[in-house]
C-alpha cells in the first residue's frame, strides 16, 4: 500500500479570501489521492480547521499585526510594517525548510505566502495579482512581489487567459514566460442551485480589521430603513455558528461552506467588498451585486471600477454609500460564470515529476 503524497497548502491570512479559495484546491488534492496539510495563521487557519478538521494543520508566523483605520493611511502603515513582514517571511521559509524534511512533503501550494517555497520539492504560487497596485509605488511593489513568485516552479492564476476575464491587468502581464504562468480558471468552493429566494439582500462582510468592523457598523445603521428581508453575514470566525434575528435582518457571525452556498442561492443580490475571491464566487453563481471596496486597497478599488465600466456591477465608496444606491444593481448585468472545469489531474502532475 503506497502512502499518500503530502502536499502543503498555505494561504495568506489577510481577510478570508485566500483561505476560502484554497478549499476547492484542498478538496481536489484529496479527490486525486493526495494528503493535504494546511498551514496558515489567525482567522484563515481557524476557518480551514473548521472545514477540514481531519487534516493536519500547522501555524505559520503572522505577517501583519496592525491595519489602518483610515483608508488614506493604509499604505503608510503597510510601508512601516514592511521590515516586520520580511522578517516573518524569512522565519516562515526557515520553518518550511524544516517541514519539508519532518513531514516528508512532496509538494507545496502557497496562496500569497511569500516564504512558502522550497528548492527541494515542486512549489506552486497562487495569485490573481501579478501587478501589485499601490499607487505611485506600484512598480516597486510589483518588482519585489514577482521576485518571490519566481522562486516557485509554477504560478497558477485563478482566471481565464482571454478577455472577458475577472482580474484585468492585475492578473494579465506581458512577461508570462519568466513567471511560469498557468491560467487555471476561476476558483470557487460554491455551486449554483435553483432555490427559492428567501432574502432580498445578502450582506457578506470579510477582510481585515478594523475595516470589517467599521463597515458592519455603517451598514447596521444604513439598513435600519431597508424594507426587504436581509441576511447579514458578519464575517467573524468563532467557535460556533451563531444566528440572531433583529426585525427583518437575520445575522450570522460566519457560515461554513454548505450554509454559505445555500445563503447565496437563496438571495436576490449581494452587498459586499470587491475582493477577488468574492468576485469569483459571484461569477460562479451568476449573481447581481453591489460593491463597497475596502478604503485604501487599490486592488479592490481597481476591480470595482473595472466591473462597473464593463456594465456588470455598480459600486460606492464606503463614506459615500447610501442604501438607495442598491437600486442601481438592477441597471447592471451582474456577473456571469466564465469558469471552465479545472483540470486538476493535469495541474497536479507537477507533484508526480511529470
């Protein structure tokens, strides 16, 4: 009896998007006869432990200790924390070097964890952002980021090569060959189902604090005058799933994958951040949506503008959002599924030395 090859899957803990889009990757590894090992920190690790309690999970160093409350200060705060992030990346890589030996790993899949790679075994980097948008420092951030991407054997982009696509200039570059790019198609853990609509609006919060909490406070105030039925998922991963009802609004602290899939399918439209993982989920489920990008996050602002220009999804800045804005969603097409079935067996050949 052959023992299963162990593959380390390590998403960045920055909001929940990196962790949730690794769920279909982990499931595919199990289906193809591998033994996935999970590694991350904070809420991302907590979420994956809930989804896969039977798998080995390991804690890696945290990159960030403090996010900015003010969107305009986000970049400055990030710059000040860069030395700490690079220290964490070096510590992380030292841990990975030990893990390769201790766990006898056969491969590595990193979703945006810069220190998760090894020269000893095949390493994959998952990203949708080969151009790292940071305003006037975009060239520098992109150069540093790609230096880490190149340490991997392959870079998987969860999008399609041609246009129309979801990531635009974030995930499409001239210099494809040196980065060993493979466009694998959008990644989503959710499936479209024909369910009766129970909610007029689903609010889905995610992302780093304190911005998640600030948007929750804002939306609780704004929704006081909303007349339809609302499902409000706060995006706070805790030990137990907790539901409370307040008038026409049903609140959940978080939802596991089956509950979330049902919630999406039972809702007419979704109000959320314009994070890339959420966009992939909305496209898979062919949903109408309204975006409020995280202040100061150039990537989310870019994606919101791109999808509005394409006539798919409207958006508003956080400090300018009014509840009446939601009516604009009817004038937009909504997102459509452009996914092809991901050919996991072909992708995983890398771990077979093929």
